[in-house]
């Protein structure tokens, strides 16, 4: 096992243990989710981010990360839903830079998943 695999393995165990010890702490679930995402373990990452939202439903960062994960796994409906939520929450707290980042991703998702916010395809 390489050093980096060993190091990463230790990080995952650390985050899993923190989550076990503090199951009601959304930050623990968020950190665990980002580690799963970093490793490409997308179903586990989605589950941990969903748990984060259960504990902290207004977390713009969690909605943003879920949007990215759902886009990565091809679930357009969920990607768009979570990116809209992220953009709205960033906007509420006047985080213009993050809101703009979410809106740019949202435009990309609309195009990628052939989604039309008004329900009608664009005129030719």
C-alpha cells in the first residue's frame, strides 16, 4: 500500500469515527462526504451529504456539493434541484461569488440535461 493510500485510508477512518462519536454534528457528516467524494465513492458521498442536510437543511455548500455529485452521476433532476437551492441560499446570505458559481453550473446543467426552466424548449 502506498503512503498516499495509507494516508487517505487513515483520513476516512478518522472521519467515520468522528461521525460515529458526534452523529448530530453536520460538519462531521460533511467532512465524511467530501472524503467519500474525493475517493470517487459517490453513493456513500451522496448519503453522507443527505445526512448533513437532514441536520442542517440550509447549508448552501451541501446543496452545491450534492448538485455536483448528482451531475457527475447523471441525475439531472437532482443536480438541478440542489444547485437551485444552493444559489438561493448563497444569495440569501449575500455571497455573490458563490451564488454566481452556482448559477453558472445551473446553466450548464440545464443545457446538459436538456432542461427548460419554463417548461418549453427554446424557439428555433
